[in-house]
């Protein structure tokens, strides 16, 4: 009989509720108790900690497909690493989290988070030293090292494709282009996959340098007078500040290309969870429970060569590109980016999609 906790941290995405629901199902089948911590670390910092004890119908199967997190991911004033660092309360924060975990008498904690949360968990690992910590990677950015899939990514790709599917109809009516800006803080995976799936004329991602005049020329040379230019929010354009889609739109307008901008924004984190994300969520929930059963700790679930297993958080940290956290002193994040060997890049180039300078 084990008593386990689960919490969702960082930005939400579709698929979180499927993970939670399946963790509860699998754990209860084993006779375990599952505690859901509310608002991530903020719930742990409260005294007493804010949590719910799950029963089979707390999060029923019919709501598991819905986006968002039933457990919440934190509010504006929430106490997390960032806000604790900003207010000089990091030590107090660490102490409170560890104390709550002890008071809750948890054997294990499943942390469903992105690369930021996983990095912070590893860098502050003494907080979790009284229990088994098993992480499940989720993000629409696909910037977590060592895993081929993250929960929420496929649904986000579908959301961007749906958005472009709608825009292209009005684009054709008015003989104009749309410059669509996707999320993906520093990583271009979402724009790349969605752009190829939709059939964008241009895909710009932070990993590939591009020339704005080449881009304009490429659009002027298109056989159609309407289409989609997909721009990842993380691209930088030398000499300009502001939203990349706005900058590109102005350049196109100046060159006589009729266009509008469009921003799907947080709709990318919404949408009913697509089947592939649900399968991933179930596999990762199962792998996490197996890891707890085997007394593993400081591991994350991952997909590698089509198989779902666990790998040490230390390896996740060693494999990624390490950057300093701009908001938390002495903390680092392990990041993944679009690989120059990604076969989808060659496909995109072969299809005549402008992506910048071909290496
Ligand atoms: O990391 C996930 C993400 O959705 C990024 O793609 C985006 O830059 C950011 O979070 C948006 O965060 P917020 O919800 O705080 O606006």
C-alpha cells in the first residue's frame, strides 16, 4: 500500500487530465491512495498544504479529454521558484515544500512538468529526498531533452493546424497571406510540425537563420496569391524588437504583399486531447506507477525508439543545452531544440517551404 501525490506545474497543456485520471486509475487498482496537490508548489507551500484525495469519480473519465489541469498549475501570485526568488524567499520556499511533503506522508510524488520544472526539481533535489520523485514531461514546446514526445505537443500541433485551416479560407477570398505566430519560447518544434502538417509557404524557427528579403522574394514568387507564413515566437530579427509576426508582416506590406497577422495564443494549449496524446499520457502514467513500484527516484518517463520507460533526471540534465535561469539566481535549465538532423527539415525544404538558409 503506497500513498502517492501528483501535481502539475508550469504552463498547462492538453493531456494533463488524461495523465491525472490514468495515474489515479492505475494507482487505485494497486490499492494505493492518491493525493492531488492543488496549484503545484503553491499548494505545497500553504500551511496546511492544499490537496484533494482522489476517489474513482473525482476526475471522471468523461472529463479526462478536456484541456487544462483539474489540479490547477498556479495563479498569478502563486508561490513558486520564480516568485520565491523574486521576493528573496527561496530558502523558506524549499523548507515549506519539503515539510509539506513530509506531513503528507507521501511515498512518492509524480511531478508533471516542463523542462523548467524538471530542471528545478533536479537542481533542488534535497527537497524531494524523503520520497520517490518521478517526473512526467509535458509541454507544447517539445523542448525537453531525451524524450521523443511530451504530453500536450501533438494536441498543440493539431490546434495550430486547425487555426490555419480556418484562416486559409478567408485568405483565399481576399487574395492575402496570413503571418501566424506560434508559441514555443525558444524552440521551433511546434511551428515546424504544424507548418509541415498544414503546408505553410514559410516556416521560421529560432534554430535556423533566415533572410527577410529572401522570405519576401519567396512569397512574391509563389504560384498562389494567398497562404500561410508560420513564425515561431522565439525567432529574433536583427535590428527589430516586438512580435516577430508584426515585423514580418510590415516587411511584406512594404514590398506590396497583402497580408494580415494572426495569433492563436493560448488556444495552442487548449483543445480536446488528441488520441496520440492520450495514448502517450496513459503510457507515461503507467511507466510512472511502475517506477514507483520499483522504488525508482529522480527519474522521468520518456519515449525512446517507440518505447516508454524511465531515465535518470541526471541524464536529462547532462543531455540538454544548459542555460542560466534569467529569473532565479544560480539555477539552470536543460533545453532541447530542433536538431539540424531532423528529417522533417529535409522534407520541408524538398516541398519548397522557405525555412531560411539551408546548411
Ligand atoms: O512553455 C509553454 C509556453 O506556452 C510557451 O510556448 C509560451 O512562451 C509561454 O508558455 C506562455 O506563457 P504564459 O502562459 O505565462 O503566457
